[in-house]
């Protein structure tokens, strides 16, 4: 029986500083067979081990068709991610995964897709945006709403510009605090939702970001008539095992690591907004 | 056997180490061994631990790593075969729940499996119930109902013994056993019926317990939180609680490290730590997490509650919190479902 806790080594190929606190590591498994066998879907995550320091859950942000590498975009928030910010090409980490349930791609196929994200460039959502952009003919209109606290926090700005020039793709940016050169809206990203012409019945919404932002977005979407089973979002909790065993990530009866991290609103409606879950 | 004032599974070399006549008194926040009448060997119920630590180790190394170049080495436990003698029905039910959790088809835990496969389980029917027992209401006791290799019922005149598995059968085949007569079989039934009738506590039925999730704002949660010390004794003695924490331990020279896992508790602050904040910052939220998961969430996860009625969380709670009473109060009192 394979040891589900044992990481495999991966080598860092490339490191990109995205913002003062956010960086992306492109890596591949040391073992070619492991790299070839590595198959994931957008929204899934790996457990990444930094030698002697710790192991954390990080979503995979590249397109699954990139078979020779995988990317992790990491924000420095704690001890382990801070240690990882010091990694350079040629350094090694341990990888377990991929884990969890990703975005509902089959459900979204043929539909208009609304993507709502807040915070510092939400990595789990970027993975699915890339997936949609690379398969543009399979999906309807795409609308990306990206909110940040301060306009200088936005990463992947050039990428958003490129996406916004695609056919039937709309990118709307909002920042609470703006600088003079900001071309987006000032205010909350959730305020933008009301201005959309959602084609209810053929639209699906994918959300990622702080829970309060997502709850506000969900309330807006529901009031516009979007069905609960067409609202999907990615959750974050303390994750240690990745396979629904260590018990930390539970929200009610759901394991975020195994049943999620992407959930349909109808699955978690009873617990969203209840403190302590 | 008795050790440090409690019944424990410990290495035994002779049958004399099973104290004849020993019994236990268990009440909310109280556990005492006492010499009872007679010389029966299994008149006690249980000590603080069931089978759990023998499969799911309280602390173990999952793997080790070296830094230069980075390499990971598996560290599976080298477990010698052990026989646990005197396992109760509630603990066998709990073991079956833990088996489902750790040997779940999608992600079987090789460490748990290694230990689990080395166990020989000698079960025994309970002849008495402690004041804290409520296994009748959960459907898990007091008589054995599967999950053991050899079953035992202790009569005044000796033991009735039967195989519960192929492994058990190979052992009983080699013993010089007399067939039990009708009178002995009647005694066996009478003993466990009597033990069942002694039970004073009961847990509401599963369908009712699922309603706990609809009472998350009930005022009684604060009432329990005001008494609960969040010490984690209940989760440590619970035979089904499975939460664990993993962490790296570095060698002093910095060249090697190992991944260690140890039992965690949803009452600890770090249990809900996420990116610099605590999802469950106070005692109310932690007790509510424990009780709702144990009694309601588990039903969706495993098809039954995570409670087998052993009552340990009641006996070993330093302030005597009784989950049967708390659950009933939250389901009964005041507010309507939301």
C-alpha cells in the first residue's frame, strides 16, 4: 500500500515575484514518472513541505495541460510560507497531491461564467480563469470581477489586460483605496455584481476570496435570481492531511480538503456565516 | 489490568494480574476502582482508554527526511502481534468506526493498518453497567455484537467462550472446551440483560440528534461553555475521536527532520488555526464543534453517530459535563429550529 503521507521531491525551476508578499514557484517532480502521472483539475491543491519547517496546502494555478511542470502561487502569511519565499531555482520541496475537488468544469461548460474574487489575486480562481481562456469555445460569456483593498495590491495586472481583450470577456476591477492611475472602480467588488446583466438560467458563478466578501456576493447573486446550485466557491481551513482524516478542516459534516475546497452554495448554506464553522 | 488506579491494557504475563473481584465506580467527573464481592475477573467496565491507542498511536513518526539532497523516508511502525483481553462491545463498535475512518477506501492509512492487523481481540460481555454507561441507547452493547476474534461471557462458575472470526476459530479449536448447556446459555443472556437494565442514561436517537445542526444558536451552548474547561479530556478518552496534528521536528544538527503526528483535540486553540486567525476562538464554539460533529456530522460522514455510549467523556470530564444531558437540553429546551 502506498504511504499517503510520504511526500515526493520536486525541484524548483523558476521563481517569480508577483508582489512584495506574493511569489510563484514553478516546479516539477524529480522523478519523471511522477511528473508524467501528475494529473489535476483547476481548484485542486498540493500539500507542500519545506524541509524541517512544515507542510502547507497550496492551490495549483497552472493549466492542467502543462504536463512538464506545475505552479504554486504563495502569499507570505505564516512561518512556512515565509520560509518558502526564500526558495530559489534548484531548491527542492516535498509534494503530496493533488487533493480535493476542483471547480465544476462540466457544470460550467456551455454556460456564461461569472468569476468573483477579492483579496490579493486569489490563486484558486486564477487557475480556472486560465483554463477557461485556453478553451474559450467551450464556454459562453466570461465576466471577471476582481476586488482588492488597495489598487497597488493587484497582481497579474497585465494578465487581466490581456484577458479583457478576448472576445466576450469582460474584466471589472474594484479597489477600496485607489491611486491616480487606477482605471477600475472605487468601492467593493460586490457592488459591481448589481450592475451586471446576468443571463439567469445560463450563468454559473465561481467565487474565491475572504468569506465576508463571498457571502456578500452570494447574497447579491441570489437576489438576482441565480440558483443556489449555480453558485460555487473555494473555501480555506486548517488543512494538514489533505485526505479527510486529521479533522481540522471540517465545516459541519464536510471536509474542506476532501469534499471541497470548492463547494456549491447549497452544500454549505447552513454553515456559511455561522461563527465557529 | 489495574494500574495507577484505573483499568488499563498493559502487558500481562499471568492470569493472576487480572485482579479478581475488582470493579469500578464511574460518575460524572469521577472514576474509582473498588474491591467488589466475589472473584469474577471482568466485573469492571473500562478504564480511560479503549482500543484506540493500539491502532491510532497517540504519537508516532510518519516519515523522516534529510536536507541535502532532500529525501523522504517512510517510517512504518514495527508492530508485534498483541492480544487485547477484555474488550467491551462499546469499544469494538468504536474500533469499527475508526477502521472506517482510517482505512477509508480512498485513503487508507498504512500506519493505522500496520497496527490494526496485529491485533487479536478478546471481547467480553459486560456483566454490569457503570452509572455513566448508555450503550443500550446507541445500540452498541452491553453484549458483544461482532468485531472480536474470541468472545467471552463470565458466569459465576466459569467462562463461556466462542469464536468471532477465523483467527479466533483457529485458537478455540485448540482449546479443550466443553459445550455450553442451556442453563449456562440462559445465565449468559440474563447477565447481559441485567447489565442493560442497570443503565440510567440514554442518548437521543440519531434522527433527533441530526437536529443539533439546526440549534446552533441555542442559549444552552453558552451554559455548557461556562462549565467546560476546554481541557480536551473528553476527546482524549473518546474511543472514536480521530483528530491529529502533524508537525516537523528537526534534529539538533539541522541535517534531518521527521514528521510527527499526535492526537489533537477540537478543544485546543490551534485546531482551527488558519492563516493567522482562529475559526473557533472560544469555548462555546469548540464544545459545539465537538458535540455537533460527534452526534450529527458523523451521521453524514459514516452513516451513524460517532458515539458508542461508553460514557468515558462523562467520567473523565474534570467538571462532570454529561453529553447525554447537554444534547437533550439543546434539543428539548426553548427555541424552535431555525
